[in-house]
C-alpha cells in the first residue's frame, strides 16, 4: 500500500511535468451493467467509426481492460482533445457463478466467466492509478448509495483524479437523476442515455472541462 | 430457521493492525459466515484493497461480500452543526461511523440511504419439513 502511494505521487509528477495530452487516459469506471461499454462504443463510433467491445444484459460481459487509443474529439468551439479511452470491468464485491448458470450457461462456462470476472475487478482497481480523468458511469435506475460507487468515487478523490459522474439509462422510466445527485452532492452529475445517444454531445463538452 | 450471527468489532481491535492485517481480520470473520459490525471505517484505499483481496479469494464456497459504510452525513448538515461534526471527525478520525461486512452467502444485499439501512439476507434454498 505504501508502494501504491509512492506510485501515485510519481505518476502525478510525471503527468504534470512530462505529460503529453495525447497520452491522456480517460477511464470509464462503475458497477457491472451500468453501461460503461455501451458508452465506450458510442464514443468510439462517434469519433473513430468502430465499436470497442461487446455488450450484454448479463453482468460481467467486460472482463478485461479495453483500450481505444488516440481518440480525437472536437468541442463546439473548435477545440480538439486526444485521449486513450479505457473501458474497465464493472467493480463488484461479490461474484456468484450460479447467477450465470441461471442465465443458461453451462457449469464450465459459468465458472470460467466468474473466474475472469474476479480478475477483471482486480485489474480495474489496479488501473485506478493510471488514470488522468474518470467518468464514473452509474445506472440511474439502481440504488446510487451502493458502497461500490462510494468506494470508487472516494478513491478517485483521494488520488486527486478529476471525476464526472454519468447517470446512464435516463431513457428508462425507473431512472432517477435526483437520487444520483442527492447521493453525490459535491459532484456534477450528467444524465445520459448511451444507448440512444441522449445528452452525449453535452458529455463531450464536459470531457473538455474534466481534463483542462 | 437460518441463524445469522453478528459480530461486533470495536475499532480498538483493528487500530494497531497494518492495512493488510485489518483486511484479513475482517475477511476471516466474514468467511466464517458471520456479519461484521465494525465501529468506524477503513481508509479509502483499504476499502479498495478489501475488494481486491475478496476477489482473489472467491471460490465455490466463498462468493464474496456485501459491504456498507454508514458515515455521519455531513452534506445534510449546515452551519454550526457541520462545524461541530467536522471537529468530532478530526478527533475521532476513522472511528466515526459503522462498517458492515457480510458474506455474500448470508447477505443478499445491503440497501442504504442517508437515514436507514436494510440488510437483506439470502433465502434458504431448501426448507426442512
């Protein structure tokens, strides 16, 4: 843990003094099934013309860190920003392979998925130190007070990494922006629908503010 | 009827331990199918380390944990109350609040909102007649 702290300081030093804007890492973090990969795909399709990863209604579809390098976006006033987009596996405190069995997977496949999912969570946590800015993607239809959300955001704050909270799935009736805002009053929360592209243009403008 | 055991852990029991020692102590209790009620909270980086270690230990018998930290909600206070709360926080440090850690096999979910906490335990798979 002491090593991790030293690494954080070192990374921040390197970022500040030698950091080049094209190496900027923008991370997508959040619990499983909040729509991180759907958002990553939307960003990649809008600016690169191809998707980043597969999406699924079943949790833990993304089990490895996925990176799309050198995405260049433009703001309304013509500014340009280049970054590497890092899509991370959903962070969870429990992984039960029986849930995958219930979804119709064979026992071997379910066990493999659970094993890969646990490794994915560990990798996502390890990558926290590498990020320059993070969008925490939450499912606006779910309880925002989940400890995983609080832990991710608290850790980013402790590491001094800029955070934008993205409340995804606002196209759904059950979505509550108010609840997400009430849970994290010290942060700006942007409601989007990554699936239908709602407010995604606003999100690009926020990315410029996030990394300035 | 399923028995649920709650183990109360005063902050003094983890105070002198290293970060990994604290995590091990909490996780070992949870792995005995007990729900830990810890006075106070772990440090932010210890919380992520707890998740990491939990993931490393998941197997057929141990499916992980449910975790919740209840902290005095500072953002709901104003003026003098907030100042008072900040001063108490400065004195007590990580002793403030309450941490609940339950094994995923026993605790299905912990629902938290600023004023209440609901602990949903797992249903029994088979009922004895």
